[in-house]
C-alpha cells in the first residue's frame, strides 16, 4: 500500500520500520518539528525523522495540520492510508478524509479504556493487569473512532512504564502490519467503540510523581512503577528539606503491624539494606519497602547501595516536595 506515516517518538519509529520492512510504499513521513532536548537545550530531531532520513524517505514537519495549504500537499501524495502513531498533532477532519482508506491510529490501550495522551502510564498507575494495542479508524473525536483490530498484552506486577512501553511498541508494529494486510484483503473488521468503560489518560505532569503517603501501599507501588522513567516519584526528608529523593522501585511490606500509630511517611525500619515507610489511610496502617533510590546528582541505586552513601534512620519522615521541586 502507498502510505503517509505520521509519528514522532520511538514508539512510532518501531512501527514505521516494520511497515518499511514488509514492503509498503512509504511516500511521506510527518513528524513534529525539531525541538530542544531537556539537557543542554540542543535542537534534536525525533526518532521518526532520523529513521526516515536514513532510509531516504521524504520528511515533512508542519507546525500544524489545520492550515489548508498543508492539505494540498497531502492530496498530492495520493496515499491509500495514513498511519498515525504518537504523532502529537491533531488531525482535523479535512486531513482524515484525504487518504483513500482513511487514517489508522496505533493506540497503546484497549479502547475505550485510556483514551488520550498517556495510556501506558495510566494503565499501570491504576493497577490494570492487561493492556494492548488498538488499531483505530480515526475520526474527529479524541480516540473515539471505530476499532479495527485489538491485540492484548498482560502487564506484569512489577513492570514499569519503560518496559511496558517497549513491549507495546513491538506489539504495535506487529499489529499495524497485520491490520494493513487484512485491509488489503478486505477482511479488516470495524466495530464502534462501546460506550461502557470509557476512561481518559490525562497527560503526565510533574505533580503526578509526588508520593502521598496516606495512600494504600499498592497505590503507591503502582504510582512508582507508572512514572518510571518520567517524571519519577519524589519525596523530601523533613530533616533535609532541600534534598529531593527519587523513589524508583518499591513493594508492599508487612511491617506496618509493628507501627500502627506511626505518622504516614515515617521510616519505621532501616536495616539489612532495607528502608520501610509507613503509609495508608488513617484507619488502616500499611507499609512500603523502598527498593531503589536516588539522591540529587547521583545515580539510581538499590537501597542497600544507596544507604552506604546516604544515611536514613528509623523515625525519619518523608513529606511531599514543594511546588516546582519534584
């Protein structure tokens, strides 16, 4: 098939590479304009752009697709399908109508659950045991279009957003290749999304990484998994308020019964390379064991190694970072 591909990050690059390898004619690649990286503010091209240039495929980086002048350029391609994966720009109806067979989106959730910007993180944060890839026929609404194909994937209990992203990127690449093969044969189904079960995956912000120690242990553990690698989960030692520690891995602990009256966020045990913190609602003390920590300017370390360079003591208390410090 003759394709236009629209995407920006690694998740999209995996799908683009797979489509190229099976022989689709990728006539044009759209990606977001180059932007400064977080460190050093050096202008960096997207993974999709770098891949396409290496293959000699034309790259186009319009700042918006709402300009009628851009529509003529897309019409010139005469594409059968536009494949969209984590592109980052809204496609107006005028663009959706251009390809002969419309626009297919590779979405990293089991729609209608987790429509929106951050389906991978929200699935982990809210304790889902399963996710997957939905190939969706795009329409003007936010991830509301008909479902064309679904491929499911279990979420491991200790999996973080980074590892789940990588597995979903590979699954997304496989899924879109199969979907286009079905489409070419006229055998790709189309089902409207059910109204029951709609949830929205809001964009990740820094405040998502602030640990609330009054939450149950399972909620805190899932939060830490969900926001690894970004934005990470943060806590401040009250005796060192200028030091924001990042918590990268944790597990529920049974030690809460040893300190049922402890203030939430209090370290209730340190020893044998372990740090255990009291958490949970006022009427149900729980505890989490912190397994991987990081202090400012240092590397992520297993707690045993972290403690060799940064002392934590029973009775220390964690609090939430102030605004902007997380």
